[in-house]
């Protein structure tokens, strides 16, 4: 299948996020981020700056992420006491980590400024393009980075929002000219349910965020809700050997493709060698040889991530040579098996 055919399969999905357009700030609007130094918040702030919004915000301490935003034109303070809220603020964005007793948030509500969640803004941004959302307890940052790298190598210039810094593709966010939007989809606070992607990935489901979910059954149910949101014309890509995913994927209304390191899956990886942090492996699609690949980051889990990325990009219509080239040069995301010295 070529790229245009892949796009045709994704093209009809438009209506289910119409209500979320209300969260979309317009060019020239002033948007204030409470907790702007967070990895996801800073990514969305970067995109809004590129789109011509006026961006301001606060965080408890400066970081390389806030420094980058300031270089791009954002106004950032570290007091977070409400005193720096611009009078011209049109919208305030908060993450799930911001509590109601935050002084910036209290000030925004007193001023009558509209307050929206990070995930709502992300959903509205994704609505304008063709969404690819990567979820899972582990592996979603690396898989999101792989997919973004492949699409960039293929010349498709995707927009992406990733929960980690990826030096090879310019950081944690990019506003692309293409019509694809890659987003790491966080399950905390059911945030990923504000996204309605046309392609989705679930890498694994384990007990996490129990302060919010309480038990694994509620976590599985949330991932089932996520699976049900994927466009009927789209694709859900899942780890074939995760019993919790098996339960969640029953809610999907779209095509489902599986991946693993054995031949029971639609996409199978066979390890050829693993030396000095470099993986060489073959990929088989429905038991038919697809190609050989090289990955310069260690661990069989990263081969699984590469299988998920390959399945997604093949569905979209990316040629295998672009996939091979991107994976061969992929160096991973910061703080994920990152080599910091030898």
C-alpha cells in the first residue's frame, strides 16, 4: 500500500472531535500555562508559539525546557503566585498535576479566564490533522519518537508531541507542514480519552497511577475506552502477549494488528544478534519475510517498540526503506537507556 492509499484510509475520520475545537486558541491569543516546564506542557507551548499565539506561564523552577521556550518568546516566571498572570490572558492551560489550591489557578478563576486541561488542547490540535496516539504503561515515549523519526525520514514532516526530549528530531515537539499528528497518550486522569486518533498503539498495560485508578480493572477499562475511540477506518496496534491488552482491545471498533517476538503475531521480530548495544533483527509480517533491521539502542523491549512503529508506518503507507533508515539512525529519547558516557 502506498502513502496516498494509507491517507485515504485515514481521511474519513472527522466528526467525533468537533466539540473539542472549542479548546483551540487562535493566532494572537494569549495562553498561560501553569506548569509550563512539564514535558507535555512545554511541547504544546512550543507548538502554540510556532502557530503565532502569545505564550506565558509559570513553573516552580527553571529548566532547559523553559529556557528553550523563553528563547522562542515565551514569558515565564517561577513564583506561581498569581501575580504574573497577564491581564490579556485568553486561556489558561493546566496539567493533571495542578491542584485547585494553586495560586495561579485561583487567580485565573477569579479573573474569569477560561481554564482547560493540557489533554483537551492536545485533542484539539490533533483534530486538525490525522492523529496517531501511542499509549501504554511503558514504551510510549520511545515508540512515539520512533514513529515521528520514521515519518520525518519519509519526508512527511509530521507534527509531534512526545513525553521526552528526542535530539535526532529536534526535541519533544514540532509543528510540521504535513497532515499527520503523533502524540504520546498518557493514561493518567484518563487524559488520553480527550484524543480520538485514527491510529492507536497500546504497548502494555500494568498497575500504575493507582492513586487515581485504584486497581488494574479500572486501568484496563480506561484503555478499553481508548481503544473504542479509534476511527473505524483506522488501526489499533497492540502487544500480543499482554493479557490486560487482550481484555481492553475487545472494545476496539477498528482493525487490530498484533506484534511480538514470536510467529503468533501479525508482526514478528526475530533477533539475529545483539552486541554492544546494537540489535539486528528480522521482521516478518503474517509469517512472510518483511526485511532486516538494525537498531542502535539495547534491549528486546526496543525491538518490540520498533515492531509497533513499523506496523503503524506501514499502515500509513511509508516504504520499508524509510523505516529501515530511520530505525538504523535512531538514538533514542533522553533518559530512556540513554548513553551518557563511556
